[in-house]
């Protein structure tokens, strides 16, 4: 059955608005994608009491088309239309009833095997949840009544995406209470190989910020008096030694606190944003195999002293392990725990305690 004109108009207008919705999400590589899928449906229309109708066969082939937009590292919005086939009604092949749905959904990408960086760029194997609302159209030679034109929908899916923009997706979806679909889809994301994330980490992906190690970018055309790869107009720490790995603001990368390395409360689990920072640190260590660093973990004074020293030990080791997973040799790093013994701010204030919960990198050998 052809979808209602009002529904088609809604779909078109929403697609036109997707780029505007996405532009408010900050420094993230927002990408439009389209997809086509096929699978099977499970349809179970209800029979009103006393009529004697039964569902002889509720399984049929199904197909779908969808268009979506990645608006945040973990979020996307998606429009889809699907033909779910038809359910055969008995007894004696009395007739059939067909199902078509149109949905507006929000997707939450909660997992990626490659970590947060791969999740942001939609590369590799990931998983997502879907929640939305939509409308359903039915047609039949039998008399029927549709209780709700609008309904809620939900789903769970996995997706494997390549850096070329192609992806294979498998998902299970439910529409209202009498229609389900399992499908396999091929989709394509526009806009190159994605990337993602802001340039607020250790160094800008497009510029020269690791002194003497990584070059390129327009910044080299500006004055750089201390020759650290960061133009003077952006350099907060003039006078760093030549060849010293530095942050995007020109300060020594491995000479103190590594901003952004944080953990979930009371645990040694790195938050997603910390993984992005450590990915950049790993790149620098791999480019400088002669450098050895000491990874120091500190806590605030809340909790028992013995607990804090153990927590900082776990956090220092978790940081080292993550860098090793990124390919950094273990011999380039030493983990050290200080607990609450070396505060740099007042533990009586929330801001001070936040400052004291830190990870520091110090070069111990060049």
C-alpha cells in the first residue's frame, strides 16, 4: 500500500532538516548515510472475539530503505520505510493483511570493538540501540480496524563499517505489538573516511606540534622561535627544548599532568574521552622509541589512605596497559602510584579534589 501523502511530506521535510540538526553538535564528523535491507517479518494481527479468524502464516519476507545522520559520537537519527509483507488469515485462506511502516528513530551507539575513536568515526564492529515512533499502514480484502495509527518502535543492532564508508548492519526491530522484523542491510556513509573528534587533545591531526617528530600543516609558515612545531601565536610555553614532544599549546607533553586522562568514579576504568588523549600519547611514544616515561597516578584525599594508594596503583597500571594495547612497548613505560600523598590543590573543595585526581607523565630517559 502507498504511504499517505502527509507521511511522505513529513519524511521529506525531516530529511531536509537533518544537516541543520547535526550542525549544533560540535566538533564531530557528522555524516549522512543511506541504506537498503532485506529480511523476514513476524506478523500477528489480533482477531476480535467470536469471528473465528486465525493467523495461518505470520512470517513473510520484508524489505526496508533508510536514511540517517550521525549527529554525535554516540547518536544518530534515522528515517526508514519498510514493507513487512503480509500475514495469511484462516481458516481456509480467508484472506491476508499487509503491513507497511514508516519510522523516525534515534540510535545510540553504545559499543565499538576498536574503542571510542573507532566509535566516533564509525569504523569497525559496533552495536547500537534504537528507539523511535512511526506510523503503520495495512491493507486487506477482509474487514479490519487499526487501533493506533502511531506507535512506538525499538530495536537492537550490530554494524561493521569500513573506512571507505560501506557498512553491513544486522538488526532486530519491533513495531507496536504485532509486527517484528529481522534484517540485514548494506549502507553507505557520505563524506570521506570520517575521522571524528575535536582538536582539543594532545595534538592537532593536521598540524606540526610534536617538535622535530611530526611535520606538515600551514602552521609552519608562522614564526616558531623555540622550534617546537607550534607557531608562536599558539605557544603557551616558549622555550621548550628542540625535539621535545609538546601538546597543541606548545607545552611539554611528558612533563606533568596529561589533561583529559580521567577514570570512572572509584574505579580504574578509563572514560571514553581519556582514550582519545592516550591514543595521541601512544602515537608520540611510538614515534620516539628512545623516550621512556614514568606514568604517575594521584588521587584526592577522600577515602582511606590505603584505599587511595591501591586505587592510584590500579589507575597507573590501567593507563600503561591501554598504551600497550595501542602498540607502545612495555619497556618504554614505568607505572608509579602516589595515592593522596602529593596534592597540588586544596582537598577541601570540589575543584581542588578534581585537580588532585590526575595522571602525570614524566620523561625519565631520552
